[in-house]
C-alpha cells in the first residue's frame, strides 16, 4: 500500500507516520502542502503537529493549502483519509469531518498514555481491532476537546460515526478517563461515508513495543485490510 | 477605513478560559461578575475609497468561512 503523509509548516508527526507505515511493511512518502496532487496514493495521513503555528484556530489555515484541495477530491472519490491530532483538527476545519476541537477543559496540554475504546468495528479504521480490545495509545494536545451541537451528536450516534472513545483501563466510559472534556468521551469520528476519520490520540506513536505500546498498529492493520478488500473487489 | 471583527465562543461551548478569568476576578474582589467569555478581536485595514457595503459583504463571507468557526464561535462585524 502507498501512504501519502502530508507536510505542513510545523507538522511534527509526519516522520512518525512514515516510520509506522514502513515498519508495518508498506511504502510511504511525504506530500508537501503546496503540491496540487497526491500522486499515487492509497491512503492519506494528515499528521499531527502545529500547522501554521496554530494561528487563528488549530487547522484553520492548513485547510486552505493547495494539497487540501487534492485531499478533498481524493475523499470525494472514496479514498481513505486519516487525520491524527492536528490532522483531525484540519479535517474538521475543512468540513470533511463533523464537529470541532476546542481547548482542553483544564486548559492544560496533556501528554500521556490514555485508554481508547473502539466504538464499532464497522469502519476501514477499526475493522481489525480484536473484539473487546482496549487500546493504550498516547495523546499530546492542548485543544482536543471534541464539540458538536446536539443535532450533530444525535446524527453521529445514529450513523455509528463515533469510532473511538476515551475510557478507563476496564473499558468504562468515565469522566475521569476523559482527558480533555470531549462530549460523549469522543476521541475520534468518521464521516457519514466512513472513508474519512480523525482522532486526537496518536496510533503512529504506538506501533512497536519499544514505544511502550503497539496497540496503534490495529488501526493501521484495519486500514490495510480495508484497502485490500477494496482492491480485491476492483479486480473481481 | 477599518473593519473590526469580534469573535466569541458560542454559549453552548464550554469556555474554560472565561471561567478561569471569572474565578480570578472573583478572587481579586471584583463583585457582581456573572460571566466572562474570552474571544478574539481582529482589526482589518481597508484601502481608502473602498465601497463599505461591498467590503461588509466580503468580510461577512470571510468571517463565516475562515475568521470564525460557526460550529463553536459567533462573530460581530463593525465597519468604521
């Protein structure tokens, strides 16, 4: 599989994403924010960082980059797009994902491992996560509090668009386990078509035991499985 | 000519900055503060002779699409 990892000024998880994809046996390359084309890509990763210094709002300026027009088109054609941390913020600002990310409720930057409950296996980003598995994955953000209006939340639940929620080690969705005050403990969502997803935690930083957890690889394995299924369907 | 845009968090969005500032004001002894909302202020300089009505339309568009995020923020545009 070919990973296209976007690079904005002040992206800082782009190398981690490339490393994770290659570690798991796939090819990955950077795509500069001024590029108008993604080239040959099976999946796009919008990485974490502080694109454009987080000026105005996180992700607000990155969304107007030339490369984001190509990402929009790629997503419109059904391509898989995953936004991590700042990438999630960019995708919500671009209108590719519902809701918005605001300042953590305690105003602090959180850099720690948290527990994540996959809310559904029914997506290209969660299909390979073993049933009942709670993922231990790091977060590192100051503005990761998920907000959406009531109407949007109802729609997210009805369409099964909530993909990951912050939980305790035993999987319970408690307020204490919620690091930033996100509504419904939401850590990540997908769009209605289920081909674009975003999450605040960093699965690319948890793909090998050297980094204290390899639970993030389940999210990548899910993407690989979804892409394989897609290419098999195309060939048939 | 100048345009002033004031952006504030929507009431439904938790505003921890506003709450913290409110707490500090109370601690300092300022009485009667029932709410604080911390937002942004953007001042835009416009070329002399700009048509105010057209500028207002354009800036409303920019404020809606870019300068504010309507999911979490309200804005007020003033022309001067």
